[in-house]
C-alpha cells in the first residue's frame, strides 16, 4: 500500500503543478491581451479622429455646393422667366 500512496502523492503534486502553471499562463495571456488592446486603442484613436474631420469637411462641402446650386438655379429660373416674358411681349402676347 505504501507504493500506491507514493504514486498518489506524486500525482497530486504533478496535478497541482499543472494547475498552477495553467493559472500562471492564463494571467500572462490576460496581461498580454490587455497590452495589445491598449496599443490598438492608441493606434485607432487618431484614425477615428481623422475620419471625423473628413466627415465634417465633406458635410461642409456638401452644404456649400447645395447652397450654390440652389442660388444658381433660382437665378437661372428667374432669367428664363424674364426671357419668356420679354419674348411674349415682343410677340404681342400680354398676360
């Protein structure tokens, strides 16, 4: 029976060592993951800020183009109405 007890004690020590090694590896993996996420966050933040600036620039450009096109179409529409009215007057069609 004494040999069986020695084997049992050795098995307990080996299993405990494996458990401690697994826990240590888990802690190291968690720390490495945390450092990696911090590095990714540091790299992604400037990219997101740049994208926001680009979106703001595109939005301002779209608003400027919209205002310019609207003003241009109003001017063109007004010019067409005046020209039609002038041609109507020249033809003798009074409204």
